[in-house]
C-alpha cells in the first residue's frame, strides 16, 4: 500500500522521501519483515550485493545505513545495486542517530537528513550514481589488502580443517542418495531466482538432487520443486521448507554447538550437524563431493573476484578457494548449463536446413555430365523402396 505523502501546515507536500521505518541491526531479521514502500534502517558496513538485491526485491523505498555502505576497503557491489533500482540510500548516519529511530516511525529523508516530523534525528550522505562510482574507484586500491587477508585466512582454515578437506572426516551421513547423481545446489546469491528459472529444462530432464543453502531452499520451493536437502542456518529458512521432508544439515562450531538446531527440533523435523568453520555453501559442496555426486551445478554462488570479496567474504569465506580445488572438475556454474539449453534448434529448422542442402546437391548434379545418370539411379531406388514398403504393409 502506498504511503501518503507528508504535508506541511499549509497542506503542501514536503520534499524528500517518506515512509515507515523498519529498524534492526540484524539485516537478515530485518529482511523478513520489511515491506513495500517502507524505509529499511540498517547498520551494515560495506553493503553487499546479496543484501541489496533482497532489499530491492522487498520493494523498499529507501535504505538508511548507520555505517558507511562503502568503507573503501574494497569495491563492494550493494550500493550500486540500490541506486540502479531507484532506491534512496542515506549513508553513514552514525550509531547515535540509529538508536533514536524507532521501528514503525514515519520518517522523511531529504538531502541526507533523517527527520521525524520537524525533528532532525540524524544526518548522513545521500548517495548518487556519481558518488557511488567515485567511491568504488577509490575502493579498488584496497583490493591488495583484501587479497592478503584472504591468503592468511585460507592458510588458517587449512590448518583447522585439513582433516575435513583431505579425508572427509566430519562429513555427516544423509538419507538422500547422492552417489552417481547430478546435484543442484541453490544459494541466495546474485540473480539466483532468474538462474534457477533458466534451469527448468535441465531439472526436468536430469532430475538432479535439489539442495537449498539457507534461503535458497525457499527459492526452490517458490519454483515448485521438492527439496531433497537443506544446508545452513535454520533461521534463514521458512517453516514450510524445514518441514517439507528434506534432510536438514545444520553447520556447527568445533565444540558441536549448532545455532538454530533447536528451531528444527521445535518443528518436529530431524537434522544432523556439520562441525566445520567453512560457510554453508562450501559445506553443501563438500557433502555432495564426499557422498559421490557425479556432477554439481551451483546457483547463486560467487563467480568473480568482485563477488567473492563483496561483503567482506575474504575473511569469512576463506574455505571457498580450497573447497573449489577439492571439488574440482565436477563443479559447474548454472549459467553454463543454462546456456547449453538456450535457443535449441527446432525440428522445423533442422528439416529446412536438410532441404536446403539437398536442393544444393541436386542443383550441382544437374550441371554435371553424370548428374542425370545419378538422378535416374536415385529415382529407381526410390521406386523400389516405395514398392517394398507397400509389400510390407499388406
């Protein structure tokens, strides 16, 4: 429902963007309740593309960020995605202003100011396409530091989880058969909904094992598919998906504690834990690999360096590089699979091509001295074939 514009005492519409505020420091929790035309108030440094896409999908009118949406550490992709979608972004209002904004308050944003009626709650920077582009250029200088951090974290991950990577120690058993199967793993990444839609012919033909990582499980449900396996924090998955009959694997810390496991148990569903420091996407790949999958097709996974570093993943996703090396050539991105099924040649087009070739052959034969002789033999052979077929049909 469209919110009414704020009016001043003379009845004129006040400048800026207005809407109901939805406030939460936990962005994932906020995404589950923010609505159309509302203003999302977050506290997330270096806003990533996945979060931005989710905010755009929720059709928010504006985003107010207490932290810098582009800190300059590296060129993250979220702010550009918001601006391209026409979402107003007010950046860096600070922690004090964040605490003053109440959930459900009717805010107005104008030139970086966050107002409640005539009261100024805080002021930040209203980002534009030009300001985001300039900040992105400057942030590219931070790539070297991010790559160094990634290298250090990768070595640390290898030290902690080498038994898992080398020998599969700690990989839990699941009921769904994976050996020799195609496995489709869907994570909530960039364009994952569109990529999943593009795979509908592949899914219909090969019937792969369907694995949802976090909110990717709900994406599979929205597209009408029956889940086989869910990997990730249950807090990111709907009750419908968790109780759909799929096996559930919950990531756990080294001491065995698995946040969110109680939610699955409260729903009466079963789950197993997977103790490791890898992220949920990589755990899903390792599960499929160590249980003998023939091919793993990924949807929503990071495919480029910019996507990988987006949102600070160089530190939290140090497992990704080593996992890709371990899984090796059985891993295929969904865009490659979709391209193989795109624009197939129709039967009519194939027949037209064959007909054109035959016409060219006949024309070539007619201009040679042996052409009439060959055509006579072909005619005789054709008559014999017709006579033979008629004899069979009697």
